[in-house]
C-alpha cells in the first residue's frame, strides 16, 4: 500500500528517514494547502542558532487553494536571503564545496508552482544520496483512516534521537541540534548522509 506524504522544502532528516522506510510514496498535492508547515519551510543551524527559512507563496483561492495550485511569490528577493543564510551557515562545512553550487541552483530555479519547485529539490536529494523509494503525486485528495500510513499532519516513525548525532559547524560543545533540514547533514556528512538515513 502506498503511503501519503506532504511535500517539504529541504525536508528534515526524520522526514527522509520516513520516506525511505516506506518505499512507495504518494506526495499529496490535492489537499487544501496547510500554511506554516514543512511544505514551504525548513530549518538550518546558523551562528546564531536555529534559523527558519520560509518560501513566500501566493494562494489564489485563499484558504481553499490546493497545494498543487500554490505559486511561489516573487514579491520579495527571498532566494537571495535563503542562499545567503545557507552559505553563511555552511560555507565552512566539509562538503559545502561539493554541493553548494547545486543547492544555489535549486534555490534560484524559477518554477511558478511550489510543487514543481519542491519536486526539483526532492529529486536532486534522492539522486545525491541514491535513496531507495518510488514516488508519485496524488491524483485527487486521499482519505486515509489509518494515521500510521499518513505523514501529512506531522506524524513520524523516526523521531529525532541521539543516534542521529554527527558533527555540526555551529553546535555547542555538548549539544547536538536535531530535526534540521537534510541540508545540515548533507553539508556536514556528504555521501555518508545515506548511512545516517538507512540505519
């Protein structure tokens, strides 16, 4: 049976652990868009602590706008701000030189729709890490009663634990910061991020 996931802007490590644990994924794009969620937000670790990056969006039908119809707003120069924040946070990370240019390219892609923008990111991460799952998009809104197969509303099978611990550029001496964007692992661990996800 396929499992339902929301789209996610550079989703967290636990999000990607959930993806590969389920194998056959349907991304829900026919839901009423849920604001202030992972659909357009991610968290990175900066010199000043955890920083949230949010893509501004346009909802042409207000609260009834389907996720697939959400457009990326160009009213603010948010791409420049996001890239500057990511570069500042990770320019000294071990694998920044390997992935930085491609991450910048992803952020500056000019997709009109949020789904297209996010799917380019998800596809690239899947390729970078050779992740073993198959995905498709929903054709209509999916009703599921078994919440263990529905990740749309914050459920996770892989809550962040100490086993995820790895070197972070701006971590305090004894405090690992969990539940961050997959970018945090990719820039710090490179290809070894895959091992972190599949274990």
